[in-house]
C-alpha cells in the first residue's frame, strides 16, 4: 500500500514573524514589544482586509494582548526613541505594566514626565 500527500511547504506569515522575533530574543521585553507593535501595524497597513483576529492567530496571542501591544504606539515619540535606543540594562528592569498608565495619558509632555519618574526607580537596580 502506498499513500501520497501534497504538502505546501511555503512559509506562512506566522513563520516570518516568529523568525523575526528570534532576532530580538536577547533584547529587553519592552523593546521587543515596541518592535512587534510596529510589525503588526505594518502588517495591518499592508493588508487592509487583515484583522487583529488573524494576527492573533498567527502569533498565538489573544486579541486583547495584541491591543495592549499596539497601544505602545501611543507613547510619545521621545519615549519610543528612549526604548529603542537607550541602555539595554535599564530597560531590563522596567516591566511593561508600569508603562500602561503612561500610555493612557494623551499629553506627550505629561507622558515624558511620567517616563522620567519611572526611569530613576529602576535605574537604581543596575
């Protein structure tokens, strides 16, 4: 008896995203999440009919978690710049949940003040 199967070995979007995330494995979680937020945003812009449900299935995350990650894009540009370019050791100690109140603030100046208040608290752990 002989059985044959056709298997599509073409890489899926989820495979590409996972592969890209492996590049950032050694980076602080906050930086990883901000980069992921930009990747998700790019994917949504690239495929206008794409939904958060599809992306959450690709990544194996809930839609709520995807929304939390995308909310990082509401941070002031200076804070995002700090996250991407600042000292890696400092960011290792700043948990994402401490950033959520900053995201809720719509005034970028107030966000910046809140960010400056958080950094010294965690900078002492270095």
